[in-house]
């Protein structure tokens, strides 16, 4: 996906999220985020947008967040203001311009364009579910890209950078230290191979020949399952079912 496509998806999903939030009470629970209300979801998305806008504007990740005074703003106007500030920063910069991010290999505006598109589509699903609305389909290109992002930039990178914390994951690890067992993920026609060990999960493009477990789904269903927004009925598992649950535990560890 190119940056203009990410921005197109961001705009569409933001509008659907905003409309869903406006269509129901802010006290409604969010099924995909246990313990959250719609108001919590709106506040979270707004603060994320403002945080990234501030990082790009100042060239520094804020040391203290959130800034004082935001609690006094009504939530929906706050969301609209935050989205406006985020997109204004994107429009004033080239995707290749430098900006701080949490992902060391990519310290550019393009990282946040992609990340905000993927952040927004997941929370748009949350908002539609909370409002009792039909969930808008996720385009295949965005869904496949989201699968790639969560596997490589969350699971692989987080396990590499924080191996000690990852090794102490609640429930423990099924993988051995040699990392010989593999997990294959297939979303539509695109596949990835994971080689987990207790301290690291390398991710490669393509399917392995003899995985411990192979997990298949349509792109949208795979994206939603990996992010815990759908149940196991959304996927097809071939091989060791326990390793499918193991993957979900690892993802929960690095995305919460």
C-alpha cells in the first residue's frame, strides 16, 4: 500500500468511527475492549491522534502524557479536533520526513501514516460493534497489510527488543529454545511463517512446508482474529490447536 491509500483508509474509517460514536450513548460497553465504554474508546483514539501529532510537530515523543485540560473537553469534539491536528501534520510533511517512532527501523512520517490507518480500522470495528451497527468490511489490501504489521512490527519487533519480558509471558511458552517449530499464517493468498522461541519470534514472508500449526482465513477475518476482535470460528486451523491459542497469547502480550 502507498501512503495515499493509507490516508484514504484512515479518512474513511475515522468517519465511520465518529459516526458510530455519535449514534449511541458513550456509556455503551465495547465488546472488543472488555471494561471499556464507548467514551473510553473515543478518548483513547483522540489521545493517540494528539500524541502522534505532537510528536511530529515537536520532533520529540512527549515525556508526559496526556497534557492537562483535556478532561474538560467533550469527547466527540475532542476526537474531531485530534483527527484534524493529526491530518494537518500529515499534510505538512512528506512521508519520508524524519519523526520519532517506537519502531527503530522506521523513524519517518510514513510509519505513523500506516500505524494510524491500522489503529483506526481496528477501533472503527470496536465502535461499530459497541453501537450495534453492521461492521463495515475491511478492504483486503488494508487487512493483509494489517496482518503483516501486527506480526512483524508488534510480535517480532517487541520480542526482539524486550526478550526478558517476553520470556515471562503469562501462561508460559510452548516453543523450545531452538525455535524449530513454525506457525504458518495465511490471509487470503498471502502467507507468513513464524519461528517462535521463548525469547524471540522471527517472522518471514511465505509459508513453511511442515508447520506445527497452519492458520488460514480471509484477510479481514485474520486481521480481526489476530487483534482479538473475533473468535476461533473465524479461522481454519490445521495441526496443533494449542499452538493457535499460543499465538493469540503471544499477540495479546505485545499488543495490550
